[in-house]
C-alpha cells in the first residue's frame, strides 16, 4: 500500500474517533481498533478500504497479535502509532478500588500500549523510521485524589515511553503525550458537569492531528503536550 498509515487504538469513541476524519482529510490511511464490534463494523462501513478497522481488546495478547498482523499485511510498517485506548477507575481512594478494577486498568493502560509496541516496533525499526505516541495525561505528571490507579498507569506510560525511546536510539521516535483536558466521557466520569467547560474531542482533533503529523526523530523520548492542552 502506498501512502502514510496511522494506527489508532480506542478509535470507536472520544479522541480516537475524532481523529479519524482529520487524518483521512490529510490523506492518511487508518488502521483502527476498539473493543465494540458493532461500532467497529459501523466504522468499516463509513470508512471502507483502504482503511482497516478491527475489533481488538488491547489487554488481550491474541487480539493484539491478530490486529498487528493485519496491519503489517495490509500496510507494512505504520508511519504513526497512536496508543490512545485507556480507561479510568471509578472515583474512589485506592483502598476502595476493587482488585478487578485495578487489574483491568493496568491491563489496558499499560500492558496494551506495551503489547502494541512489541508487535509493531520490530518492523518499524527494520525500516528505520516512524513515530509511536503513547497517550499519557496531566495525571501522568501530577496527581489527584480518587484516581490513584489511573495516575499510576499514566506515570508508567511516561517511563515506559522514555525508556523505550532510549532502546530505539531514535530510529523510531517514542513519545509520551499529554493530550490536555478534553470534554470526553472519561473526563465526565471524574469531573461531572464541569467537563463541559473544556474543549470537546472534535475541537481538540483540529489541533492535535496536524501536530501529530509533524512529529519526528527530534521528538524522541520527549514528554510532550498537545498545544493548547
């Protein structure tokens, strides 16, 4: 396949969904995944080939293996990987967070991006180019009450990204990215109605997509924030 390819995890809602039409308008091919099979089917109908949409729970190794194999078969090594998929724990102090909720957030927010990198980095490194953006958070650089598990995962993404950037030596740039504060379902689960005072996902995507397209080797290992975020 010719043309530049972007991989977007968590593409069925929120920031991931908002970026799809912006990248397509810029001439990019999309490889997107999400857990909801019906929503993935809708995206496949709305944005047919050459784009690829596949159901994938990034916390499940077999799902990631199948999705990344499909990406490499259809597009070859991607030019840009946006590890966007994440969840947040229900507001509660750590000692009131269930074992199940804690394990799930670790599996999706940390193990998921790590699995995507394990499967895609070898081909990207062999080609010698590409950018991986691991979505962090303002809560990956400071903390707040009632979201300790989420903070833990985003602090982990910062370290995982910067250390992996050292491993790649800049042949593939790996970047922890704070998207900023955006009015999404995730933010509303924490902020409630106050989330409405922040830009929505579509407004954010207008700024974010051009910014992501311009990232390159000079940005390897740098903790960045989407402008205006």
